[in-house]
């Protein structure tokens, strides 16, 4: 039980919505804002705040463009984000195996 240190969990990821976003993004190459919004069942504003926090941590990248005058925002995990998520999952596994 000496290794039981829940404080090692990444605070950026350890939020229900951000964890859901990371789990979704690890399973796809990229995802549009509305897809993420639908999957995590969040409002535009709430989702934007969580995506911004992940972006500030360099866990996700954001690509914005216009298609037929309509904005399209696409998100994907960065290498840093992939490593952080893998570490987060490993730390969780370590906690539950004790």
C-alpha cells in the first residue's frame, strides 16, 4: 500500500469531461467540436472551457477552418497528450491493483 498516491493523478485530465474528451480523442485521429459536444453531453460554453484547458496543457491541438463559409473546428491529441493520457491510465491501474 506504500505506492497508493492518488495525488500523482494528472489534475488536468482528472475531470469527468476532460477525461471523457481524452478517452474519445485517443480512439480517433481527430474529432469535430459538435461530435465531442454530443458524446460528452456538454454545453458549448462548458465544453469550450475544458477544451481550452487541455489545449493550454498542450494535450490537444486545434485546427480551425471555414468550409462553405461555415466554421469547422477539429481537435486531436498531441504527442504530449497521448503520453499524459497513457501515464494517467497507468497510474489509475497502479492505484486499483493495490
